[in-house]
């Protein structure tokens, strides 16, 4: 069974159970994947989280039901997993721009969020070189922010966070205490249920963080798939991330281990066409 068939089966299972509470373990099992890897793959391939997709599909069906039936709003709310008419109304208005009661008006326009599907795209235009590295655990010091994955917010906030850290001297301060010259971008503590994760700008250091603005973390030992990015930031490295999940994972026998992701930035001008940096993805053999 190929990767695209497994993902199709998982989507079918999601669609069949939109009136039930989302069971990510069962959905990931249909894709022969761990829950963490499935959710990371889904987000990187679609630009939305599993929870966000499920929410939009439920509210699409709820709107259709309200528009063509006499069902009570409270019954539709409970049917699609909302614990109160108030929470349902808030989510409904956010998607459709009107209240559930107003959805019965035939002159009101409603949003329809269609089912997604995965299709095989044979590109073959660029090789994707990588190497596998085993690395022991190591400590880092850095500055962190909580980032939402909703509506691609992470792709906007992280570049802005880098800009701020360079402008206010944070990046330079970290480099002065680092164990080597590379500065790291670290995605960790992924909370899929809350649709957010922690992002650090950090350096390797055996010292404990003393300034209030910094935190100390330990990156666990792991096997890493390492990919080289060439080109200006952030576009070049964001393209590598997309290719890792769209092309590399489906073509290999690996999946994401659930550990932190690393971006390794050597000294240099990250705005130039020949700037080289690396993406480190923690992996396990399926």
C-alpha cells in the first residue's frame, strides 16, 4: 500500500466520523503512521492542522443542515461536537460571518469548505540530497516564543521573530556565549491539540541561562536526516521544509520521530543567493 493510498484512507475515516470526536490515533493508524508524524505531514502538505480541517468540514456540514432543514441550532451544535450553543455560534460566525439562525435565510451566503484530496505529483526536476547523522543529546540556550500553526501563522511570525532578535541585539548576544559559530532555529514541544509549538533562536552552550530573556533546553539524542538549503531566507529554507514533507518522507521508509526540528545557520549574509544553511529532521525507521 503506497503512501498516497494510506493518506486517502485516513481522510476517508475522518470524513466518515465528522459527527464523532476526533480520534487522531485511529486516523493515524489508517495511514500506517504515528499520530505525531501524521499530524506533521498533514500540516505541511495542506497548510492547516488536522483539527482546523476537521473544524471547517464540520461547520460546512452544519451550515448545510441548518439551511435545508428545521433542525434546532442546539441539536446541530451537539451533533457536530460543540458542548454549548454559544461555542457553536462563535465558531460558526468565525467561518461563515453569520449566526447559525441567520444561516436559514435563503439570501445569506455561506462558506463551503470542500474535502481535500492527496494526488501524486511527479516532479523529478531536482534531486534531494541528504545525509543521516547520529548525534548525542546537547544543551542549548536561547530565546523562545509560542507560535500558532493556525492559518500558517508560524510562517509569518518566525521570520518576524528573527528580524526582531537581530535588531535588538539578541542574536549577537547569543552568538557571544555559544559553543560554536552556528545559530539555531528550533521547533519543539509541538502541541497538536492546541495547534501551537515553541520556537527558539538558540546556540549550543553548556552554561545555564542567567538572563530572564533566555531559556535553557536539552536537545535529545536522535537520528537526523540533514538537508542543505541554498538561497536567501526565509524562502529557501521554507521551500526545503515543504519538499521534506511533500517529497522525501513519502519516498522513504522514515517518519518524524516527534523530537525537535533544527535549522542550522552558519555565519554569513542570509539574504544572498548562495547562503547555505541546513535543516535537521529527527527520524525513525517505520
